[in-house]
C-alpha cells in the first residue's frame, strides 16, 4: 500500500468521522472535527500537487502547478481555527453551567 497525501488524507477523514460519531465526550467530538479538517487540507493539497510542475510565474512550455487549491486550503485553515475556538468556548460554557461534558448526561438534563 502506497501512503501518499491523498491516501493519508482519506484515512484521517475516516478517523475523524469515527471520532465524531462514536465518542460521547464533547472534547473528543471537537478533536474529531479537527482531524477531519486536517485530512481535508492534506487531501486537497495533495490533489493540487503536480510532480513535474513549475510555479505559474514564468511563461513557457512547462507544466504549471495550479495555486488555487493551496490558496483555498489556507482559507480553510483559518476557518478551522475559528470554528475550533468557537467549539471550545461553547464546551467551556456548557461545563460551567452543567459541570459535565458527557453527551449522554447532557441529553438527560
């Protein structure tokens, strides 16, 4: 099995999806979201990579690397940081009010 960026990205997405579905603790769900986002960034950056490509600055007959996927992934990283911060603040407020972060216990309240 060849572990390139695309394969590792898909594996990370699946691990994060499992963490979000199977776990009942709020922090573990948030960490699953972080792992999914990291897998998506790795996947799309790997898809946008061209092995023999050059930077799209010089004109000529060479194959160019498309900078759009990399630019979009930088934006995704910024959105991921904001989403993670908001989720952690909400988890902190939930803990301050209910003194637990277990989903099963919070459903009963």
